[in-house]
C-alpha cells in the first residue's frame, strides 16, 4: 500500500472513530512519518478530490467527503456519535460509508423547517421530500465548499 | 430535483467503499453511468467538462 493510501485510510478511520478529522501533524505523529511527506499526501488527496483543506490553513481538513471538518446544518447521528456532513448527499453518504443506520437532522432549504431523515436496516425510511442541486456536475469542484 | 431513493443510490455508490484501500472518486465517465442509472441525464449531469483528471 502506498503512503498516500495509508494517509487516506488513517484520515477516514480517524473521522469514523472520533468524528473529527486529523491535522497533518496528527497524521505525521500517528504514522511516525515526516510532516513534509504527510503534507504532500494531503495535497495529492486533495487533487484526487478525497479531501478539501481548510481555506488558509492546509494543515486542517475542511472536508473529507462525505464528512465535514466543521459543524454544518447536516447533523448525522450514528449510535452515540454525531458527525457533520457537507450537504444532503453527504448526509446519506455517512451511513453509506460507515455501513450503519443513522438519523439525519437537517433544515428544509425551502421553508427553513427542521427535517429528519432516517436510515434503517440499510435503507432510508420513506419521506416526502425532494433534494435540489443548484450547481451543474461539471462545476461542482469550481468551489466545492459552495457546492 | 432528486427523490430520496435517488439520493440514497448516489450516497451508496459514491461513498459505500470510502473507508477501504481502493476507494476513490468516480471518474467522469463512471459518473455519467451512475447518474444515467437513476435517470439523471442531460447537460446538468454531465461532468465531462470537469477538469479533475488534469490534476491527478
């Protein structure tokens, strides 16, 4: 397994276990690797669109899709853990990635009312809702934080 | 506009193996197939103009 993959797995496993993404220093310490190599791996993973660094602070992770590194309006409860997702798609992506049931608390983008979705036994429970995509697929990564 | 079942399909397809060694973001041609499978076609769902491959 190459080093970039080792870093990728460490990032995602850390988030899965703790709900929080590690910094470059955290990863370097955990893997016993030089910080410069971890920084290079973060850059490669960003180019592969597997993480998004915090604007202005590339040592921190803003997104490791479907997980968010900051609190958002998409709260995903899995057992006794609370994760934050980047969008509605990612909110369902968290139970999909963790292979676990979840309760998603979000806000209706139309009327601002709270909305709850539940994934149970590997399927979302029926809910009369639609999900709106505002940005065409070709431009999602022009500004992925906005998207 | 997507319904919940379409969104769940995207979530599972995109992220179902994200915590594994081989996980990666789907390539543009794979994205087209994934979207088409749930009826998402047309320019809005065409990622081919996306430049992600230029950075890998």
